[in-house]
């Protein structure tokens, strides 16, 4: 037993520590550093040993502000502190420094053994968890706020309709001026109402109700819903879908919402761009056990400088747009373990949606 506690075995134990370890005497001078500490502080051990610890390790001319050596020497009890330090990687690291008394034959503290553990990864994880919890709470509050906002907006819409009827009885040109103000208020009210509705959809975008569904049928349904709007805008919707029966474990309502956003975006871009012989072609095929859908238009394209931001929340290039549609679309696709991407130039834009395939058991 006594042999185990010999100086040789004790040193071999400290040398094996994966965290930096050093020992100082009562004069606060280094008497030992393990290999990890030597590497951590980029020191020559022969030059460092014998120097003040605050000079050798932390390049301080006086005692470190977080130093607890004096308390350990005087009290004979271990001390534990946390401190931050700008490290060689340019980041502020969080360290846990534990100082343990080493008693001599007379029962006095002759040396203090310090163990320094980098807690940055845990601190970063805790900070990220706190940030996500804050965002989740903000999201819930925002959803409630969006819901509450819609009630007064509906009241405003009703009142504007009433004012519009009253304005019709006013003499010209007073009626025209009055109606112009009413139209502006109604337009902004409707935009806010649409924004609140879209925000509520974001809150629900990853809450899926899964069932067997055919994504090609969903595309056909959306195309049918948009057929009249496309005819009025002189846009030709073309469907190039595989004849195979395809089944996904998916939320068909959420997929319809995503596909609707993609197709409406294309229609609006074609209308704003005043494109001659405008078309939107939706193609679908099976590829490597996945469903691949493409939504291609011959519109003016998305300017290169703006392409990196198209999925950002509230970013829009459209007049009166909310900047929520594509963000919501990406959320829905990712909630289905799929991916969405796009390419765009002056000849048009192609959005590509890839969804993992699940064959039907029927």
C-alpha cells in the first residue's frame, strides 16, 4: 500500500491526466506541470518550473484576479472557481479551476495542486439551450399575439366597409378623397391580417399529422385550385408527373400548403415580370427511392445578390409580400425529412423538392 503512494506512482498519475495539472509551493512558484499543461500553455517545462505561476501560465505581473491559492494555503481546504479566458483560438473559454491542498509531515499545506478543466463546450451547449428555450417561448407568445391581432383587424375591415358605403353618399370630389383613404386603410389591414395568418401557419408548420399520401395527387389538387388565377394571369400551368403510384408517410395538408406557396410565388413573379408566353411547369419523378418534384418558371429570375436570403423569415422581393411563404415552405419540407433548393437566372427559376419515399403496404 505504501509503495502505491510513492512519489513515482503519484507523478505517473498526474502525468496521465487529460486536463492541465500543476503544483505550486508556498511561494506561488511552479514545482510541477503535467504534459497536458505544458502543451496547453505552450511552455518549455524547464523554463517554466521555478517561476511564479501567474507569470508562467497567464503572463500576469501580479497575482491572477481569480487566484485562490492564498485561501487554500491558509485554510487547508480545497477551492473551486470558474473564470473566462481569451484562448489561443481567439475565443473566450470558460474554465473550472480546482485547487487542492497537499499536506506535509507537520500537517501544514506545503503545496497546492491545481486542476484546470475547460468547460466551454458545456457552457456553449447551455447557452444554446437557453437561446432555443427563449425562442420557443417567444414563438408561443408570437402565435398568441398573431391570433389576438386578427380580431381587431376584422373589426377594422367591417368599419372600413361601413365607411365606404357612407362615402358613396358624399358629393364629389369629397367622396373620391374619402374613398382613397378608406382603400389605403383596408389594404394595410388586409396585409396585416395576412401576415398574422402566415405567422400562425409557421407555428404549426412542423406539427405533422402523418398518413399515406400521394404527392403527385397533392400537386394536381394545387394546380386545380390555381387554374382560374393562372388563366386570368395568362400563365400556362404544365404538369409532367410520373404515372407510377407513389406513397409517402406525410401530412398532405402541409405539403399542399408548401406546394401552393411555391406555385403562387411563381405566378406572382411571372405577373410582376410581365413575361410573354409565361408558364409554370411542375414535374415529378422517382429517383433513388425518393420523390423529386421541380417547379420551373420562365420568369425574370431572382437577382443573384438576393438568392442567399430567399428562405429568410420576413425577406421578400415582392410588392406587398410578407416574406413568410418560402420560409414556411422550407420548414414543412424539412419536417418531412426532405430538402428544398433552387437555381435561378434571367431565364427563370427552378425550385427542387426531394422527399424520402415510402412504398404503400396496400
